[in-house]
């Protein structure tokens, strides 16, 4: 039987990087895509195929999927991992940045899915694995645009799961908690740039500390742990619809299910104070 083929987006660092390694080590032919191709040299050394991929550029996405299909004739698994976190007070963040956040986190994911589905439907099988976040179920101050995109990914994935089931294509959502990567630092820098001065400055400084704390091993989960959930979603005979994974993920989502909004607001506020402290 031919080896299964996986395409991973946003593979230059963090979850995408580790997911590419994990899938490759378990028998997949892996294509790892990202804008920063130079950052994927370690993947290339492991025999993983690396390719330039910008999920805001339709030509780039078409070329990436076209190359995989031309070389392998199939795509069994798509891991939609590319994304970033845009933070800042809604009042202060330029709408162009809000649109870019959706372009990367939602429309890029949707377009990649559109491009791989004809081959998956033709084969009568496939897996779409969308990297969402616990932030698709809960919320933080100054994170309106980011959380809006992740809530959208959750809803889109649920709808896709139903519409693709008759075609043999499974859809799974990975919901990581804080993960050790450069994500938090980049998000904190963007937050301070947009809201570090003015009426939201105190909140922004506090939230920037919270976001930056994800760079610390004692407060975050190693991306390899998240990659293990991706592997399960890619290989299980009956994958779960959702994989909350990482430090505190199950507890945070469990509280969201049972607590009324005002009480949950208080819990989030208390947690953020504790993390930043």
C-alpha cells in the first residue's frame, strides 16, 4: 500500500513544525509549507518535502497543492495550521489588520480546504485537521479579532464535518491551550503597538505580559504534545471531532460549558491576573 500523504501549513515553527516531524516519523510522506522556507531546513534534512506557501496568496496555495498532487497523485491529510494572533483594543486596531487576521486564520484555511477536497472526494477518503484553539471557545480582553477567527474556525469545521461525511472525508479540530512558541511574543508586540498607549494602555501592558508568558515552559505546553494529537486525528479509525490538548485546556473548556457568562468573566479575569503575576 502506498504511504499516505500529508500537507501541513504554517510548518516553519511551533505546532506545524512538530506536526510535520511527527507525521513523517509515523510513515507519512509529508509536505511542509510556510512563508519562511529557510526555517524548515531541519525538516528537509529529515526527508520532509518543504515548499513556499503563503495562505494569503491564491497563486501560492494553488502551486503548493498542485505540486503535491502532481508528485504524489493524492493528498490524504491536510493540517491547516497557519495562523497568528492579532491583539489590541477593537477601538484602536485598524480594520485592515482585522481583515488580515481573518485572511490568514479563516480564509486561508478555507481556501486550502477547497483546493484539496476534489482529490479527497475522488478518492472517497481524507482528513481535514484544523488547528483552532481553546480561544475558539473562550475569550480574553483585547483579543476580539483573534477570538473571532477561532470561533469562526470552530463553526466552519462543524459544518464541514457534516457536509463531507457522505464523501468519506473526516474533519477534526485541534484546540490547543498556550503552546511554547514565538506566537505569544509576536502577539504581545502587536498588542503593545496598537494599544500600548491611550485609554487601554494598562490593560494592554497586562495582557502583553500574559501573552509573553507563553514563552515559558512552566506555563505552556510543548508543541510536540499538540503534534501527538494531530497524529491521532490523522490516523485513528474514528478520529474525535475535537481535541482539547495542553496545560489547562480541558479545565478551561469545562468551566466554559457550565458557568454563566458573568461568572466565567470573573474566572477569566482571575486567571489572567494569576498568569501575569
